[in-house]
């Protein structure tokens, strides 16, 4: 019976070149309180946390967190590591409940649950390695021969480059692409028209037979979203994502009840309890938890099952292996997000620079290997000119 002997946390902070970004290339929840240049700072993720759980049989499980890595590292080192040393990683349900209930007064959501998520991923990776099985095989196995993925980039950029980039994704075989809106309530009718121009341009580029989605990243409010949803209806979007802040589940429900376009959300929602509330309110047509925030594989599996009972599609945030393994093993997960590998820019793409083994899309699909244990990822050797490591 393996025992956990060490829990190591390392921040991988990108210090290499960063691609220039326009001052405001998508809406964020900060738009309403700051000028647009300031609000975008909260959107960058240039440091990631890697968690390694070592067992006495030599197994090392790897997990990660992309949000607030310094605070998440402190939460793991201070509160979670002492609960894990000497335990059996195969007891993942007990370990999750132990971490959750013993940090509940200050944990629950945000950094507390991000920390638990990163540890839980490392535990499941270790379980897979101990049993010599990929994680998806431990969750129910293969529900599809390969996973359709949608190309997720397209920011608020000049319309000619938007057109060309959207067209290129369609030409590469993606059956769906997603863009980000650039303007919100502070930008008035002129901003509304610019948002509509983004959608019109992308629709023209991909044609009528490729699905198109658009993300607000919590940058709107309910009144503005109602106005936008009516105007967007002719463009046949598959969904509008995170139209309002994550805490306003009633706002999501109100927008969904308009029945003009699918409403997606949940990439900033946490735990089975958060999703129970969302399902009870009929807040989402599509649930987009990220496994490295929502409570790890342990929570994500339960939430995927809950969503199945409500006939709500599960399309996790961000792609990446920890989400793909849930998509592969979940009957109600029709497609997954895919961040193309690009020069470092926002930080969304950093996993390409930290891990080896992430699947590359081919003709709009990714696949998982049946013979790679755990999540099938290994850590790259960091180049000191690109990454500053904090242990
Ligand atoms: Mg999103």
C-alpha cells in the first residue's frame, strides 16, 4: 500500500518574452470599476503552480493550478500538506473530504478550492500511475473514439486579422470556434456595435456550418446582456459565455430563460454545492467547470453526473489533460475547449510550455492514449531564461 511521503509545490513564473497585447482585448469583471487598460491586468496568468505528490513506492503524481499561484502554494504548504503525509493516495475520496472539511471556515471557494483541486489532480495522477491506467479509465472509460475540440482564441482585435484567424481555424477542421467580446456597459451603443462587428466578421469567416461561440468573461451586467442577446440572435451563436459575474447565478437564470441563445457558465464556480445551486436555478445550458478549480477530479466527476441528470452539457473550461480525461469519460460532454499553442501572451497557453504530453488537435479532434498512466503528462526541463521557479 503506497504512502504519501512528500507534497512539493513549485511556481513556474514565465519571465521570457511576452507577445504584445492591445490595451484591452476582452471584457473582464473589472471593466465596470476600472479603465480598460487597468482591468485587463487581472486577466493574465503568467505564473502557474505545479504540485508533485511523492509516494514511498517512487510514484510521483502531478497536479497544477493556474489561479493565484503564490497564495495557492501557501494554502497547500500550510494547510493541506500536513493532512496528506503518511496517507494512502488511493483513498482519494477521504482525502478530499478531509482537505475540504478542515479548511471549510476559510476555504470553500476561490483559493481554498483551487489548492484542493491542484492536490486532488496530483492524487488522481498518482492513482493512475499506481494502477497503470489513464485517469479516464478509472472514471468510466472511453465514451467516444476521440474528443471534438473547439478553437478558443479570437480576441477583440482588428477585424481583418479576426477574419483571417477564424477562417484558419475552420480550414484546420475545427467544427466550432470561440471569440471574446471587447466592450461592455461602459462603452455604450458604440461598443455594442463593435461587439456585433466581431461576431459578424467571425461568422462570415467560418461560414454557416461551423459553430460560433462568444465569451464575455463576466464583463457585462444583466441589463446590458439582455440587450446584447436580442441583437445577437440572428448570428446563431451556440452559446454566450459568462455574461455576468459568477456570483450572480440568478442573473444567469434570467438570461437563460429568454431562450435566445445558449447560456454557459461555471468556469469560476466551485464544488458540487455550487453546481447544485446552479442546476436548481436552471442557470446554465452548458456547464464549464475547470477541473483545476472546481475541486479536482473528485468533484468534477460528481458534477458531471449531476449535470447529466439535468441534461446540461459539460464542456469544461480550458481543455488540458485534467479536463480532457473528464470529457472522455463523461457521456454528456459533447466537445472540449482547445487553446492553440501560441507565443506566450495571456498565460492561458503556458501549459504548453510546462508539460509534455498535451494532445495536439488534428482536424478538430484530440485523443487520449489508452496506455499512458495517470494524466499522461511529464514536466519539461525549465529554461532559466524562460521560467523563474519558486519552491
Ligand atoms: Mg471563458
